[in-house]
C-alpha cells in the first residue's frame, strides 16, 4: 500500500528528488483490490498530499502515453 505518512512529511526538495519515485513504485504495485482503499485514503488526505499524489499519477500517465 502507498505510504501516506511519507507523502505528508516529506519536504518539497525530498519529495521531488526521491519520495515521488518511491510513491510511484508503490502505486504501480497496487492490486485491483487495493485501488478502492487507495481512493478512500486519497480523498481523506490533506490537500497538499492530494496534490503530490496527483503529480505522481500525472507523471505515470505521461510515461504510459509516451
């Protein structure tokens, strides 16, 4: 499952240099059953964490479409 705590506590520099890639790998490994829980946690996360998750998902979409 995605580590929501690390999303919230990472500084901006650490997020874009390292943590973003870690979270992206965690998202890639989600099973179909885990997506429902992931969605619930995303909706309950603070706005800053939601923005970071949107960035991760946006990067993944760009990679798939390239």
